[in-house]
């Protein structure tokens, strides 16, 4: 489930409200030396969904300019205070440590209730996960023990010491389960009863398993069709996108905006937002209706339509067009029917 959501989120493209070539390259191509943009978003979303908290650490140069972005899991970050100011103290995967003012660090979280800073854990689904784990362990142990012959025997004689029991067990096993004996088990009158012990795994029934699976899917807000990418219609994808994907992308955009720009720059209109023109979720019929309607009305240009259909851009594709028969309702009397004014007959 988490991998599905992270993969779909990674199709989004970070955009800037105002042009900045260096920052655009950083956001859209290589946020750090180890990750592409899709890797960066996937890792960030995985950390976010696993821990309900995720951090984005800015990598700076000697002039304190941001030259990289790195996602850090919640378990590798501590919030500490120095001279009355909160800092994020973080540890990279290679063990290297660093610290940064908290207001310069990107921070996304969900299910924030008990803590003023962090989101709560995913303990709400622990019980379901433990049941699945227990069932898997039961099946594994049954498979391991399926080749082991185990018996329980009652002896008529009185055995006094622990050594007597151990010696009797070894004798019985060597005689009946040795390499030379694969046909018959033989025992004498000293044994009152011998019974084979069978190990049987305990399975959840079909209804119980379906209920557990449904609880976990509901927790993350996805369906079976979403996980298997078997959308029956556009509305199914739209509900998943608007309920799960879009809220995450909004949080990422807000976190990047606040960490990359000053309040004055943000008030001047600069921000980061995540576009979704690579989310090719629609059927061909819906794509046709979508691109035709918005292109005719000047909302989309030619290159935007190409993006919808995954086609290359073309020269002049950045121009916007609109159908000329549309008119403002209040100015209907001013609309001129050109077909009545000219033609081949009068030369106009």
C-alpha cells in the first residue's frame, strides 16, 4: 500500500510560481547527488506514511545557499533547543551528523494529536499487523515441522532419574527412526501407549482475513483496485487522487515553499507547488474531452495537450487559442455575424 501511494506521488513535478532556473533544476532533476526527483519524492512519502513524520534537510554551500535537498526519516531526527531556538539534529545513513534551524527544515506530518510537534504513530493498525504476522509464522513453523516425526509415549516402568528418561528416548529414536529403518516401528510391553503428535497451522478463515485486509486498506484510504492498478473508471482514480495523493502533494509543496523562501518572497508570490500533468489516469475518451474543452477555451496550450497524451512538444505549442464564437452574455448585441457582411459577390 505504501509503495503504491509513494509511486503515484512520485509522478508529480515540482514547479515554481516564479522562474528560477537553478532552483527548478534542483527540484525537477536532482535534489541531491544520490537521488533523482522521483527517488526523492518516493523516499519522502515512504518515510511520511511509515512514521507519520518526515523531514527534508537543506544541503547548503559555503555561502549558506541551498544546493540540495535530502529526505530524512523521523527516527534519525531529534529536536533540540539552543539559546532559546529549536534545531533539528539529524543523522544521515552513513552516520554523518548535522544540525539546522528547525524553521529552515521541511517537515510534513499527519495524525497530529498528542504531540505539539510530531504526528502520532501508526499503532492503530498494530493489532491487525500482528495477526497477519502470527499467521505467517504458524504456516512457516508447520512447513519446517512437516518433515519431523514426533511421538508421545507412556512407559509402564517407573523411571527414576532424568538420565533414565533421556536414555530411553534416545534408544527408542535410534531403533525406530535410524537410517536403516524406513518400514516399521517396533516397541515392547514396557510402552503402554504411543501416539504421533501432528503440528497443524492455525489459519484465519476467509472472512477474518478479508476483514483484516480491509481494515488496513481503509486506514490508508486505498482499495484493491488501487493497489493492483485496475481502475474500472476515472471516478475511482479521482477519489483516490483527491483523498490520498493530493493532500500529500499539498503538504510537500508547503514544506518546500517555507524552507526555500523567506516570508517576503512568499508574500511576493513565490512558492513551490506540485503539478500532476504526468498522472495519466484518464481513459482515452476522457482525455479527448478534457483536452478539447480546455484547449478551445484557452486554458491549455498545445504543449499542455501533448503532456496529457504523452506526446512531444512542438514549435509554437506554448500559444493559447480560443474559439471565436464565444461572447460575453452582456455583449450579445455587439456580436457581428461576419457571414452576412462579406463574401465573394461583393468583394468584402
